[in-house]
């Protein structure tokens, strides 16, 4: 299944309720919380998430790019928040935090920066409902999709299948109709897209285009997983990739 989670960082904050309505056909809404410490940018916090929950029917996918998620993440496990993602690099005890989030009724997810190996989570994989593999450095703009991150996705998908567990694998950073099929071919099934959705006249049409790109990942004849391992897949993927790289969290 291909699930599209548009990032509201590319929406118009002054008209956020309107822009949430434009993505009603999506599978969820991705909400990036940044604290200007764990990453250099500052966005918003729990009051904004609570307000979003009041005005959208979409499942809310909260991505916490913050220090001390062990203290703060459980506060985001509110009604209509489907999942809370915290970073492996920031938590003191990922397993305990994941268990607390699940106990509060939300799905527990853990994120990996590009420099973090899958070893940080793979031995405890059943404790998580989703793993987010960042395909850019979080919190920085002007970056391109990093296809050399996708062997992480492959390793996580392989391990999940070996264990017989249901695990969502999310990718975030430079996702477009060109890069999404490469990520899907590696085992990802949840895709965060910012300007690739909101940067076009019809966000609903772009969501449909991204879904179609994922469904056709193995039919295009241009997915070369060996190139992914060499870090050369996805180079020169067109204007959409450049557009996506320019959003705040890309």
C-alpha cells in the first residue's frame, strides 16, 4: 500500500485550515515539530497540533524533531493523533518511550537521521509501529533526496518480514513522483511530501500522481537497486526533485 502524508510545512500557515482541506484525499497529514535545538529551525508545538486535530479528519502523523522526547512525546498522544515519531538520536530509552506512547493509544514511531545506522532500532523492531528513514538531514532546507539511505529501508523491511511483524516504513525528504518509486522499490510504504503536493495548483491531483508513481514502482523499468547501493540512483531526477529539496524540512 502507498500512503501519502503531505507535510504542512509547505502549506500556507495563515490559511492552514483551508490548506488542510486541499489534502483531504491524503492518507494522513505530517506535522513537523522543531525546537531550534535538536534541529536549527523552530516551527510550533502542542497547541498547534491540538488545533489541527480540531479541524481535520485526517490521521495526524507527528514528527518530533526535539530534544528530550522522553519527556515531551507522550503529551502529543492526543485524540486524532495517529502516530508520534521521535528520534533515535534524542531519546534516552526508545523502548520505554514507545511502550508509553502505545499505552496512551497512539502508534509509536522512531526516526533515523542519515548518519544513524539501523542497528539503533533493528534489535527492538517489534516495539515500533513505524520507522522513519530520513532521506535528507532533518531541519535543513535546500537538500536533494539521498538515495544512498534506501539500503536502510531494505534492511528494515527484510527484518520485519523475517519477524513476521507489520511495520510501516516512512521516508521523508525530497519525495516526488520521480523519487517515490525508488523508495517504494526498497520497501517504503509511507511517503512524506511537502512542495511536491502543495507546490502545485491542485494538491489533490498531485496526491493521486504520487500514489500512482508508487503503485507502478516495479513497472517503470528504471528502478535499479544496485545503483541505490552505489549511491547513484536518483541523480538528476528532474525539476520536481529540486522543488522538493527547497522546503523547510527538506
